[in-house]
């Protein structure tokens, strides 16, 4: 799946059990307004400089260039009513947004070097789990995660696979600080989430774009307004919203549908809106929980191409999935969980054999 992107140019002994945190409201503080120019990379965060860690066996060198910084809310923090209506009939349009005219401007152009780039495993990991365990109070004798050690570096594209209940969603929720670990340390962009003050959490979440299986779009807002909402929540001025929203919607091939409502879109189109919303402020890290779980294979492929394209611009992508075919075809890094343990971490892995879910 490498080259179709190029042609489009121009176009994260147990300690005491920890209670899950009450979800944070969207952006109680409004951060300083920054530039509207989403084409310019910015530093990941105010993360303190750290000594270079030793790369693990699984890391292989993705892109040294990098990393765009952003202001983006965690999208599942939005009001409950946002669940989209059931997906309408899904046209098998085999849509490939990377072939759309005007595909490019929000993201860095893909250059020949992009295909040969390597992950910089020598820097600070974007995500670092250090002997992490998570025990839910309701299941004190069954840790959802136990003794997990994982580093993910800037520019990687990583699949998180495993049986239902193996701990994938828990892993992702630790990265967005929806949960705190019962034991161990979770670092994201050099920041220790274990000790992070609650008021800082919204700032962390601005750096993490989230895409979910159920899209979580606001049914009573147009596509434009759904994406704009992500920027408005973090205090972006109208001019920034007006510049960035159409651009990112064109990127996902929905430039002509900005004024329609979610229930007027197919499931694949709704997921593309969800990706646009997650990426509109260019977070350096994209976390996806079963993003293709509600989509048929042709539509899933379009979404995966879009995510791979986004990864090629330097965005680190971590995706929990049951999509065997997709994982096998993409040959990206695969981390497999089983009963809360990492049982496999392969550089260019396949889905593996887990029976039926
Ligand atoms: N809020 C909760 N309270 C108690 N136990 C929970 C909670 N959330 C998850 N668990 C348990 O933690 C374990 C891991 O769940 P998790 O949702 O992380 O798995 P998963 O791999 O994401 O599953 P799926 O693929 O079905 O989404 C399971 O045993 C689950 O029952």
C-alpha cells in the first residue's frame, strides 16, 4: 500500500487498585491561540528532554523528521448524544481519498524519501509503558493489563491485536489518561501521565487524535460543524476554523459534503469525518479503536489508506483492531495482547491466530 499515496500529491505484586478517573470535560481551559498554519510542524509538547532510551527489539527505524504538535480534544469526551444514528446502507464505492484532487494541502507532501524513511528509535518514545498493570475495581483478581512494557516511537504505525477482553481498549485509555495504571508508569510524549495533574490532561489530549468504531459524530451538526467543533472546543478563532476545516475535509474526500448531516452519509463517509475531526489540528499521535469495525472491507481499505497516508506525514498511529486481513496485508508493527500480557511484538507482523472472537 505504499505508493498510491504519492500519486495523490497535488492534491499508550500490584499496587493498590486505582479507580478509573471520571472523564475530563472538554477543555476547561482555553489554550493560547496559535497559528492557523497546519502545514507547519511544531514540537510535540513541552516534554522535558530525556536521555535516549535503548530501542527494543521490535522497533525499527520510521521518520526522523517531525513532529507536528496540536490542540485536539479526545473525541469521546463529547456529549453523549453524539452517537451517530445507525449506519445507512454502505455503498461499496471503494473510495480512495488519496486519489482525490486537492488531497494534500493539510499534510506534508509525500516525497520519495518518505518510502525509505525509518523510525527514529533513538529519541524519546511517543508512548512508553513501563511495567504497567491495570486492575479494575470490579475485577480485582483479574488484571486487565499486567507487566506491560512497550515503547512506540515517532512515526511508527502499530497494530494492537488480541482476543476480545485481552486489554486493548484499556491500553488505549491509559494513553489518553481516561484511566491511571494500578502499577507502573505510562509516558506519552515525554510526560508521565501517572503523576500528571488533572488540569494538564486536556493539554495532553490536544496532542492525541482519537478515532472510534462508532464514529461519535454530533447528529444535529453538519459535517463542517462536527469538525469545526473540535477546534472551537480548544478556543481556535473563527478564521482558523474557516481555513482548516474545509482543508481537512477535502483531504478525506468530503469537500463537497460539508453542509450535510451525519445521517446523510454512509458509514465509511462518517468514519472519514471522524478521521478529519481527529486530524484537523494535526496531532502527532493518532489512536484508533476499531476504526473499521463497522465498515465493509472495501470501505475499510479506504480508511486504512487514509490512516497510512497520515502516518506517512509523520503522525504516529496506534490502532486496536480485529481486522485480520488488514493487519496481514499492511505488515506493520504488531503488538499482541493475551489476558492483559504482551505475548508478541513484531516489527512487520501479521494478525496471528486467535480463533474466532
Ligand atoms: N470498566 C470496567 N470495569 C471492570 N472491568 C473492565 C472494565 N473495562 C474492561 N474491563 C475488563 O478488562 C479486561 C480488558 O478489557 P478491554 O476492554 O480492555 O479488552 P479489549 O481487548 O479492548 O476487548 P474488545 O476487543 O472486546 O474491545 C476484560 O476482562 C474486561 O472485562
